[in-house]
């Protein structure tokens, strides 16, 4: 346990930030899972709608430094490429 007042505050902030980051990461993972399931089931309309919301949430997460910008761009690129293959 921290002994100083500012160390206690830092501990509280760390716990709060960790919970917020975990919430965003689980949301991203569930959206990724939904897109992959809809692509396997060949539900293109559902995948397109989910991809739009995933792209927005990836941009927000990368802006807040929850995930790296390169990882967000890589995921968006790969998923749009897969989606275009299914549309053809």
C-alpha cells in the first residue's frame, strides 16, 4: 500500500483508467468477433454496419492511446479488404 497522499491518488487514478481501458478493449474485441462471424455466415449487410461502428471506435481508441494508431489502421485495412472480397 502506498504511504503518501499523492501515491494513494495515483493508485486510485490507475484503477479508474484501467477499468475504462478494459471496457473499450472488450468493446473492440466484441465488434471484431461480430464482424468475423458475419463474414463467415456471409451476412454482408450486417458486416458493413458493424465495420462502420468498428472503424469509429478504433479511431477513438487510437486517439486516446488505448491501442496504437498503426494497429487500428491495420485492422481497418484488413477487414475492409475481406469485406470487399465477399462483396464480389
